[in-house]
């Protein structure tokens, strides 16, 4: 059920039922990216018109025991449906049950644009987009955080201290002390922010998971880490220096400034936060990413995933240590 021809055949059978007997499926191409799920582009022609779609599918079409916090695809599709109309996001066309011929998957419309940070942050094609992205990202985050909780599927709860405890446990399991991480954890425990009402948190809101076109933000992707939590987590994750891709002076994603993001967020209905309130969450975000890099390297070292990509990401632990020192120095 995992080969190109098998998926194409299954989609053709579905299209005939969904659109009618004249529907034709073509241009099925496996895309790069999507570490936890398969991502395919596909075209469906029916009634003389072509519809461009994206297929999100579990590897091989059959889910296995999860070793991460990633949501199931049916839940991710439901979140996209909840976001429809208020958040720029793909439109869900079809959700496939695990027992279907396609396997566990869903189809959504394909939105033109770019996700590669290097192009978004440097190319002249996106000059206008860069000038608009900060406000647009703030507005989109406000819309995500405003989605009524009673409309959402069942989601995990994950606050800042929950995450700190989780990642500290992982870190200590490596038995590889890193003084900067120890310092960051101690500071975070001593400076815990006052809680705010829980909202839907995207969980991975950053360049790479945003489609950007010439006019700015076109869609928010990859909702598989969504949970109920603190809205400041999403704001700060976009600010983590690792997601600025070399444009460190632009605290927001390498393209904007935090006061502008917070102003746009508040104007669009989000809570009013100060830049100092985001600091704690940015330090937590940098620490989390550093420990994630340790996880990546251990995966390479143990042979569980011998890809060069895992080894390369593992080497970035030192970058997060520098980021944490810079952030903590500002708090001294």
C-alpha cells in the first residue's frame, strides 16, 4: 500500500466516487520534507478543470505505535477544519480512514507559495511579503488562539512547566551534562511566569511551516504538535534564534520585530503581552530545541536513524547554548 502506483490506483478509485466517473488522477509526486508523515502532491481533473491537492499520509499508510507527541492525521485534519474561515490554512477535501485503500491520510488543497526560509528571507520576490509578514503572523496567531475550545478535537494539555519537566527528563537520560542547559533550567524554574487562560496552541509556528507568497502569509501548515496551552508559547517559538536563519537582529522569524508582532496580535483580538513576558518562553524554546538536537544526534549515534541529516542537526546543540547564554545575559 506504499508504492507510487498503489497510491495512484487508490486515489483514482476514490476520485471516481468523489467527483464522478470522468475524474482522472495524475502528477502524483512525493515531496521533500515532512519528517513524520508522507507528503505527496497530486492533480485531479474533473469536469474539464484541474484541482491541485496535497496528500498527507502516514508512512506506508499504516500507523504504528507513536514515539512522539504528533497528533494523528484525522485530528490534524479536524484542526484545519476548525481553523477554516478565520486562519489562512489549507482546505480539507477528504479524510481517509486507516482501513481505506489509501491508508490513514487526508487530502487538502495545494496552496501556491514558498516554505524555504532562505528564499523567503533573501529573495527579491518576497520583498513585499517580508514587510507584511510580521503583522500577518500576529493576526493569524490571534485567530488560532481564538478558536473556541469546545469546537476542538481531544488534544493534550501542555504548559510551560510540563514541557520543562519533560525535556529535563530527556536531557538527564543522556547523562551528558551541559552547564548552559543546567543554568537555563535553573533560571526557568526560578522565574516561572504567571499563568494565563489556555488556548489552542499551534505548537510549531515558525518559518518552514508557513507558506509565503509574494503578498505575504498564504497558509499555516503542520498542526501535528497542536495542544492546549499558553499563547505565549507560539509567539516565542517564532522568535527562537534558530528559526531566524542568520537574520538574528530580526527577532520575529528573521523578518520582523517583536513589538510589531505583539501589537498586531493584540489588535486582532489576542491578549496584550509585553516583550518581557515572551522572554521566558523564548528561553524555554531555545532549551527545548537544544535538547531536540541532542535527541537527533543520539538517533544517529545509536544507528536508529543513520542519516546525515540527523548528525548535522545534532551538531547544532552548540548554537542553542550560545543563544541561551545571550538570552540569560540580558536577564542578569
